[in-house]
């Protein structure tokens, strides 16, 4: 794909444009989309576009962004168009703030993980069927925190593999808690096919459907015998969408039917409580290591 002409082909000539995501890193599969960010200050939903048999995901950004998670996604972005030099200056500021951004994102992820653990316990007490969904979210937030504490910010496609490759440290010993509580040991090709269909269905309900991207990733993972990575990827996507609707769950109790398969949820409340305690313990220890 001719990246130099991409902004023009997408009719984005009036704004700064950059390429982010997997395509600017060493962690890139053939199935990875081209993540294009146009800094036009619009709040429009992401757009999936097919160009030259490649998948392009168009995001909208703003130079007034202050969310550490978003800013880290822009870090090291490849500039495709920037006549005003605004994007260059913006990326330079992000580079200067990298250590504090990673620290902030790690702390926020740990707090969110603990919040999800508490929601798991409350849901079990109230016989709320969404309890296992909260527990899954807690696991993925812990994974985000560990990755950030290692100065890494990777998308769900490569996150599990990157965690496996981290050096043994006091922080990274908590990776075992993620792998114990996220459910990857249950992954099989048949289960992943069902999970993919439900994940696409859930995505259709919550966001601008990423069905083409999700299916393409599933196919790539299975063709390359990356069963655990596929399970982790699907679960992480469901976490992101579940969190988007967390405040309106009471209005959509029927969502549990699609989430049971999409999340591959654990039904035993005692196991869920044990897992929530494990994750909460890890979060407390990591926060106590200097992130307060």
C-alpha cells in the first residue's frame, strides 16, 4: 500500500494524518489493519475501509487529548501528512511525557481492575448474571497495567505474546495471575469459532461493527496455531465493549446471552470469588510498589 497517497485517497487533505498501531511496530501480522488517525477534532465513530485488499481503520483524534491511554496509542506515530507541523509538535510532547503517561495508564488500569473485582463480588451477592463479565474485565485491566509498567502499549492482538516475553521481575510475576484468571486454558478451535461469532454480534450491538477485522484476526490466529492468543484477543475486545455499556447493563439484561459465549464465562461463583481475590491482591501489591 502506498502510504504517501493514502491521506489523499481517503480525502483527508485538510488535516494532519498519522499511521499508528501494529503497522509501525515490529509486532505486525498480515492480518493487522492500517490504523489511520486524522486530527480533525471530530467525534465520529471509527470507520472500516477496504483499500487494495487491505483493511484500513480510520480514527478521529484531537490535539487537545489528555487521556494517557489515547496519547500512548499516538506515541511513535508515523506522520503521513502534516503541513502545519502541529502533529510533529504534538508527538514531540508525547515523547517527553512518555514515562509519566505509562505510569498514569498503569495506575488507572489497576484502579479499574480493582473496581471490576468489587463489581464481581457485588454481582455475586446480588445473583447478577454479569458477575463473570466483570471478573474477565478485571483480568484484562491487570494485563494492561503490567504491560504499561514495562513501558509497553500494545493492542490486544499482540498483548499476550508480549507478556510472555517479558523478563522475570517482581512486577512480571503477576502475569501468572492474568493467565490463571482469563481462561486461556479452555481455548479450542471449536470454542474460538463460537466466541468469534458472539464477539462480532456484541460488537454490532455496541459499536461500528469491526466484523471484518475480528474475523480476519481469528482466521490468522488459527492458521498459525495461535489458539491462546486468539482467545485473549477476543476476550480483550469484549472487555472494551463491555466497559462502554457498563452503566446501562440494567437496561439490557438479555446481553448476557451473547456474552456467555463471547467472554466464555465461568459459572462457578466460588471460582469467581477466588479469581477476584487473586487479581485484587496483585493490584494492591503493584499499587503499593510506588504507583500511589
